[in-house]
C-alpha cells in the first residue's frame, strides 16, 4: 500500500511539473507572438516603404514588461512586405514568432531635370 501511495505521489509530481513546463512554453510563445506583432503595429509603414526599418524598441518594452528577454530580432523587406522575426526567453522557455505586413512600394524619385 505504501508503494502504491509513493508511486501515485511521484506521478502527480511529474504531471504537475509537465503542466508547469507546458504553461511556461505557452506563455513564452504568446510573448513572442505579441512582440512580433507590436513591432509591425507600431511601425511607420510609409517609412518602411522608403527603406527605414523599425527597431526593436516596442518589442523590447513589451517583453521586458512581461518579464522575459529578447534573444533575437530581425526585420527585412522583400517582395512588397515587411517581415519581423523575434526569439524570446520567458520563464526559462524559448519561443520564436514571425509577422508580416504588406508595404506599398514607392517608386524611387528621379533626379533629372529637363532643360
């Protein structure tokens, strides 16, 4: 009987530990998703179309307020869209997320004058 009680106690402990890890992983993913989205939501789309990429300030603030750390941040513009990818650590779990927004491309200005 004591052996059964010990096995049950160990089993409950393992399930609780697994549950906490799953919850931390889910929270880390939510923070990563939010950081990627806030970067593009606060970005100046007109400036991106002219080549000025958003920085990681909005993502850093959100992640820091949540209690995590930004491990990686990349922004690129390709084929009429701006892409952001972030890697975060939260509660000992790493997660990554990406987001994109369509960017209206502005034709380069021509500097010639007729005369």
